[in-house]
C-alpha cells in the first residue's frame, strides 16, 4: 500500500515539475520546470545538463560505463581522482529503488565554486551528479524522484 504521507510529499515536490527520461539509458527523474535539460555525448561519457536562467542553477550528470559494483567509497573515488576535494561524505539511498550513493561537498575551484556531488553505480554505469551548492535542496528533491526503467 502507498504511504499517503509520502505520496503527498512526492506530489508536492512534483507540482510545477517536468519529467525527464534519458533517450538511450534506462533512467528518468523529475526536475523543476524552470530548468532546461540538454543531453549529449562527450567521448565515452553521456552528459545531461540541467540549467536555469539564474546563475547558480546548474546541475550536471555524467554517466560512464563502469565495470565495478557499488557502493562507492571516498577511497575508491580518490583512487581515480586524487585531487578531488571530498568534504562531509555521507552514504545515502536514492530514488525509488534505494540505490546506495555517496553524497559529499566538493569545490571545482573555478567557475562554480562549492559543489554538491552525488556519485553512484547502477546497471554497469557510474553516475556523477554535480550541482552548485545553491542547488543542494533541489538536488535532494530531484534524487527522490529518480528511477530506473
């Protein structure tokens, strides 16, 4: 049975939101309609950008083939990206199927500054979700709607 309080919370989140389904990978999520999604390929990675008109309203999802299982750890990320700052790491569960993910703060140093990062492994892919610090609350709501089809 559907938990009615949770159903109401999801309905509140989705009021004024749009749905996004990736054209070739089996995932979908909802996002605020003031953001515009753009998907493209960059080498071996799939990129989904969500951007708004105001600065600080950017979110990027990078998806790459990955032959290891999750969940990811700080040590595993730093093995490949040793220079990456990983502050206040937390293990979280995302989406309708409760995928284990690593949530942390970082800093891109240049354009965006402080970022909120959410990295996870699912279905043979590594998902690296990066949002500006101002988007932290929105990112959390988006990730509550995330699903794999």
